[in-house]
């Protein structure tokens, strides 16, 4: 089963339609979610980014499918280098923190905030930065230092950023004023 999943990842396209078919196969238990996450978390596997994209699509549908993998997701997320895997992990972490079905402990929340802050201040693509900003804005009540840090970073970067970053920044700033 694992070799068949690997073969599909290696021979398949990274297009959303192809990956969506694999997502459905995992959700219908044709392929194991455990085997998929193992491939997604293996940074030495050349197609880990495709596997991570399928994990992202599963999270988008219902992040609770990934509840058993949350510790590994939080641990591996900051280690990704492939741009689509980083963006996907930022979305997965956003889905996790916004889910009313999932409870995180304080350490997990802190690790997610640290990862999001790293993505926000480094040279990541705008989608990752926007997801990171949404994650950190969500935790501003729990980590009060985030508000001033984000305000400073946003004010500095706002003029140089793309419209999607600017829209997310304005939303964050409006939330800070409430």
C-alpha cells in the first residue's frame, strides 16, 4: 500500500485535481493516513511536498482527521523548506488553531506562535506570511507581547508588501484596536 501511494505521488502531478483524488483515496481508506503523514513528514523524501499538500487538503476538509498527528505537525512545520510545503503547513496550523474540536496545550500554542513568527519575519511567500499573521493575531489575547511586535513589524513592512498582506495587516490592526 505504501509503495502504491509513493508511486502515485512520484508519477502524479502536483495539480490540485490529482492531489484531491489522492486525498479522497486516503479519506476512503484506500491509502493509510498514517502512511501519508509519514511521507509528508519525511523531509528526505523527494515528494514530501506533494504528500504535505494532500495532508493540507485533508485538513481543509476536516482538520480533526489529523488530531493524532498534531504533535508531529507542530514539530515538523518549521523544518520545511519547499515553498508549497511551507504554505501548506501554515494553512494546516491555522486550521488546527481555529478548530473548536481541537484543544492544544500551552507548549503547543507557544511552538505554533514561534513558527508563525519565524515565517512572518523571514523571506516567505505572501500566502505563508498571511497565514502566519492570522495565527499570531488569534493568539494576541494569550500572548500580549504579540500585539506590539506585530504592530511594529506590520508598520515597517506594509508599504513593501502585496495587497493580500496589506489586507490581512489591516484586519489584524483593526482587531488590535478592539
